[in-house]
């Protein structure tokens, strides 16, 4: 009997140790999130892009240096990052590294509140949003911000569901990543001006889900042929868009940036309903709920359940099951 108790205690101790090891590992990596956001989005990450294999090995080596038993499952490009999936304690754990292999992100872990590593729950901040018959919904976005494209991917199903009941908009807030980001915002403005919001959201879906665009780094010779394919698929006339971008779009872009400034918005994504900033989980269902709560009388469409899974940050069509992927805190902000 005594031996059985000893064995049981040993198993419990070992299980507890593994859990604590992972919490410690996630805690260490959580600090790296801050460093990554500061470096990546302020444009200070330098260095050559390394291969996926090398990136995966670096992550495995780091995990083992923390005393963890980790093996590599897969590595995939996710926009400006590599997604490295590790097998740890019988579970597959996705983490992310910059393509130069210098910075690592375990997941989008909230750095405030009571969240703990490995907890992917997201409690939205209560908001005092005025109600209206037709809510005005605005997503303020840097067009190449990984978290901006993530939010757009979650917003698209909400637009498709509620487009006839709410006024849902994408608003440009500037270009923190480079001139190519402004060019893309001008392009999106012109798609909407010439073809309407339905076409814009179809364009956004194609743009955001194209991982090849994310790999171009904004280089025109790489991006332009991929945009041309989207134009062809969606029956968009390139000459119309080019003419609009040269003549009409700059003033519309300046007006959108000015609106963001008036509201004190500088980060992407920022979600605004009826003039009030809203913190919301980045899943279609969470965004739908926030919009539906702002109606005087919610329409019947609000009873439809949407996905509770967050899209991965950056370009690409995959979803993310990583802890904190739906967190509303991560974003791009200029220095």
C-alpha cells in the first residue's frame, strides 16, 4: 500500500512538473512577445531570412535549453512569421518565430489581467456602446498589419451576415510599414469606390488569405502579379483602379486617416461601433455579438452562430488553435 502511494505521488509530481515546465516556458516566451512587437512593428528587426528547417530547429533547441522534451512536427510560413508546431507532453503546440530566426512568439498571450499561459479564453471588456437602428461599424486597419488582416478575416463573415442591417466599414489609418502599405490602402479604397462594399470584402478575403502576398514584403514586382490574379478572379478592371488610385483615392485616404486621428486611433486593428472603441475577441462570433449588442432591436440574423475559431495572424487562410489567438490586445502601433 505504501509503495502504491509512493508511485502515485511520483506520477502526480512528474505531471505537475511538466505543467509547471510549460508554464515557465510560456512565461519566458510571453516576455519575448513584447520584444517582438516592439521590433517587428517599429521596423527594427534586421537580418537574413533563414529556411523553415533552420527556424524549426532553432525553436526545438530553445525549448530543450529550457529543459522541455520537445520534438518538431511542422514548420509553415505565416506572412511575416514562421509557424513552428512542436510536440510537447503529448500535445501539439504552435509557436511563431520571425523569419530571421531571432525572435520567438509562443502565441498572442495577454500580458495583463488574470490570463495564464495555455488558457485560450477571451473575456471582452464591457463597453458602453450607444445603441442604434443601424449601427455604424468601423475597423481601423494598417493594410499589412498581421493583426489587422487577422481581424479582417474574422470580420468578413460578420459583414456577409449583417451587411444589410449594419453599416460596416474598413478604414485606413496610415502606413507604418512602408509606402507599399499606403498603396494597398489606396487600392482597397478604389475597389470599394468603383465596385462597392461587397466587392471590397471579397477582395479583402482574397488578399488576406494569400500567403504569397505576405511573403513579398511589399515589393511591387512580387505583389503586382498576385493582385492581378485577384482582379481577374473578381472581374475587377485594373485600369479603373489605377486611375482612381492616381486621382481620387489620395483625398479619400487622407479623410480616413484624419477620422482615425480625430478619434485618437493609432493602432491596428481598432474596432469602433457607433463611435465607441470596442475590445473584442478576434473570432467571427465574438465580433457578431458585439455588433448585435449595439442594435436597438437585434435582427433575426443575430441568432445565427458563427465560427468561434480565430484566423491566424498575418496572411494565409488557416485558422489558429494556439492559446490567446483570439486575444484583442495584440496589434500594430507606430513608435
